[in-house]
């Protein structure tokens, strides 16, 4: 999806994160457990210098934001100046919302 978004926006596409294997599927986890489950599951791609870069991070579906938060944290720790999150879909919260 990110590659197609980059092409449509005439931006350079580069894979900057790798998912480490392990962890459990998050589908039925609480927000707190999701945050714990994604800790350490991603790492930056070796040999990529993103110091001062402005990055658009693409997430197809955001549920709690745990995965996106972990990825943003890693990109910033590697020197990214800005990380913009582009989400294609957002799941509906089970919390009651005031109208």
C-alpha cells in the first residue's frame, strides 16, 4: 500500500522498518496488551540514513495505534525529523462516544 501511495503522490518509496518475528496476533488483545506485544517487534533497516528526514508512515488499518506508535518511536530514534502517519482505515472504538 505504501508503495502505491508514494507513486500516486510522486514521492520516493523506501522500506525503513523490518518486523521481527515473534509476538502474538493482536486481534483480540486489549490496548494495554497490544502496546506490550509490539514493543521490540520492529527495527530499522540497516544502512539507511534518515537523519533529518520527513517521513510518511502508511498504516492500512489502525485499531489502537500501538503498532504505529512503536514504528514512529523507532523512526524518530533513528533521526527522522518528522513522521506523518497516513492511515487508510480506522476501526470503530468500543468506548462510548459522546455525540
